[in-house]
């Protein structure tokens, strides 16, 4: 496959994210990583009508609306994704990182090629809803796996919780992520907003 797309919030890149990104990279020659919720004001308060309807009907609304924490900027997340992929041996000319406006799906086509395939992992109703959205927009979709939330390696929420509570979190993230967060005192910022 020529061009693949992986997407997520990546509010702390953890080993679960890396499993997803590395598996996606194995399948395509060039991987575009779409980072959602780049602008917290627009991402959370100006949803598309379809997303709002889904959120009203779903018993488990998409995770990002449950706990809207924005301790890390788009740049922070871009840097952590990039440094983690490079650390794992992925060449910088095999991937790019772009904004991915999942809450305004009609804008996605401005950030990724229409002939790309979007890789999805399913853990809940939101994962299934994203497949529907992407297909409706005309994108190819490939499901990498379907698991329940209990089998996830970890979540960004769990890593943030550990940081806020002063618990060990280093083993949940790639080394470049740990170094970037501690060097830039983002863990202190997170504790102050958590």
C-alpha cells in the first residue's frame, strides 16, 4: 500500500499508540499521522452535526469529550510522535504528521490525500463510528484490530493520571516521550492542570 493514515489525539504518546503506528507503517510505504484536537476550542465546541448526533445517541461517547485535557500542544505531540518513530528506526522520509479535524470531518480531505487508506483500531463505539465517517467521506479504511478496553496496553488518560498522582509512568511511554516531557517540565504543567 502506498499511503496510509493513522490518527488519534496522542495526548501522551504511549506504547499502545506506538503499537498502532508501527503496525500501520508496516503496511504502507508512507504513513501520514493525523493529530486530532489541535485547537481545543474548535475541536470541542464546534462539532459537526453528525458527531453531535452520535454523542447524544451513544452510551459511550467518544473518549475525547469525556475528559477534555489539553496539556500538550500540537507541536508537543508532533515532536513526541516524531522522536518516538525515529527512535524505533522509522526513517523521517517515510512519515509526516498533520492536523486531523475528526470533529469536523468534512475538512479531513484538506489534510490527507483522498487516495490514502485510513487505519483504524476499534475499542468502543467511537472506533466503529469513525469507520462510518471515513467511508462516507470516500476514504479506504483498514481495521488493524478490534479489542475491548480491558485489553489495551494503557491509555493516555492512565498515563496522565499517574503523572498527576506522582506514580511511576516511565515504562508506559517510549524513552523520547519521557525525556521530552520531563525536560520541558510538561509533567509539572499537567499536575497543575490536573
